[in-house]
């Protein structure tokens, strides 16, 4: 590991002032479950590490008029065991419990989870987010791509967005708060994730001198929600496909729907096509199948990952059926 300066500010504004205005010079340290591995592998080599864990007002969950506010330093374990989240956002609680292992969840924070870097093996081996060979060919296209994107992969970004809690947060309509030198800004969480188009761009709408301070979840009293993951096996690994669904139902018909897929695109993938299919329909096996079909209609698998199309389709269908049954369906 290269030497670096370590600072532990106790206030948000102080943390922001210690961050550089360009990427590469400084990094924010939260739980460290992703960042420290990247530093040890020399994929990221900041000259200064800004530890934010001493900033007490980045902690905790509190209710306000709009729903709940979750501080960026809340650990995944604390959130999974939070009574308000279990009662009002049960699909989020379920997604949290499925992340990694108890040890990782004890240490990992929600801010770090949303800002974690892609698991793409080209990126993790030092070839960058948009890896190319010596002839300028996209390495992911010509190389091993079994875990890469099947949707939204027309551009140079072909990694998959790694956070498995982002889809359900987006389905619940979460917003994210950021603080930088010019003050605070709020974004719908779905707009926080970006597919970079050129080298040097990152996969989040986060400036190098900004910190994530909070995630806000709107009230979800009338929402029926589900999270469904397809994994290679029951282990601490990232899943192959994720689907998150929120519905509001009135007089037995679907009045609003949000469907968000994970592990299939460079960003959490909201399927407006599938949402349209569900509108004003009675929920049932046929409707769920049609919506799942629509969600994957635009899939463009790479040479080695067409198997993911069916997995994602099944995830969407089962998540929709789970909103009413708590089960899944074949
Ligand atoms: C074995 C294993 C299995 C895993 N499985 C899953 C899984 O199934 N699903 C899943 O979603 N994740 C999974 N993870 C990833 C894990 O959830 C993340 O590593 C963790 O959430 C990152 O949080 P952290 O607090 O440790 O972040 P850190 O490692 O401290 O930081 C991660 C990144 O976020 C930045 N960052 C952190 N906090 C902030 C902030 N407040 N503002 C701005 N930038 C910030 C850091 O600079 C860094 O770039 C797994 C990890 C392991 C080791």
C-alpha cells in the first residue's frame, strides 16, 4: 500500500474542505469494506484519506414529515434491525439482510454501499472502468463478460452497478443528499447513478469534494413492495440479477408501479416499459409474466451472458408476484 495522509474531521464542512477538487488525490473512508481493498490492490491510491466516521450527525435514522432520513454512516446491520424500516419498508429490510455477510454488514455503511465501485474484473485489475486493449477494442466485448451488463450496455460502460439495495431504494422513491463546497443538493437516487462515457468519468453524480450525507425515503404507507435476488448459490457473493418492485393498488387494480432491476446494467435499471404494462391491470401470473417480458425486451446480451436475460426476467416476475403473496411463483 502506498503511504497516505489520514485525517478525521468531526464536522461535515471540515470534511468537505479536506477533499480535493479533482479525483485521484483524496478519498472518503467510511466502513472501508470496499475502499481499503481497492487501495491494497493499488487501484485507488489517494494521497489523503478523509475518515468521516467521527462526524456524528451523519449517523442515525429519524422520521420527518416526508418519511425517514437515514444518515450516510448508518451501517447496513443497524438499518436491517431498525424497527421503523422493518415495519414501513420491509422490502428494504429484506434487501439489507441479503447483502454480504454479518461481518460486512456490521461495518458497511449505506453511503459506502451506494458509492461502492463496480466489481468488474477488468476494473479491479487496473484496466479502468472502460477497459480497452492495445488496438482500442473494448476488452469486455472481446473478453470474458459473463457477469457484465445485458441492458444499457450500448455505450462503453459494460460493468454492472454493484449496490443491491439501490434498486429497492429507487423503487420506494428515495432521494440522496450531498454536501460540497457550495452547499447541499438533493437528487432522486436514480439520477445519482451514471454510465460513464469517457475515461476519467465516474459512475456516480458525486463530485470529488462532495460527501453523501443522507438518504431520504418517502412515506410508503400504501405501497406494496418486494425485492428478489437470483444468486449463483447461497453465499456472500453479489447476485446475478435483482428486481425491486413497488406498487400501489386501488380497487384491485395497479394504480402506480416502479420496477427497478439490479446487477444487469451500469446503473440500477428502471423499466418504464414494464411499469406501463402493469398500469390499471389486475395483478396475477399473466400480468407479471408480461411485465417481465417487457422489462427484458431491450436486453442486448454480450457473448457470454445471455443466460442473465432469463434470470432477470424470472426476478422481475417473482418480485411482482411477491408484492401480493410474499412468496414468489415459478
Ligand atoms: C464479501 C462481500 C460481499 C458483498 N456483497 C454485496 C452484496 O450482495 N450487495 C451489495 O450491495 N454490496 C455487497 N458488498 C459490498 C458492500 O456492501 C460494500 O463494500 C459496503 O457497503 C461499502 O460500504 P463502506 O462503508 O465499507 O464503504 P467504504 O469502503 O468506506 O467506501 C466505499 C466507496 O464509497 C465512498 N464513500 C463512502 N462513504 C461515502 C460518503 N458518505 N460520501 C461519499 N463517498 C463515500 C468511498 O470513498 C469509496 O469510494 C459486498 C462486500 C463484500 C466484501
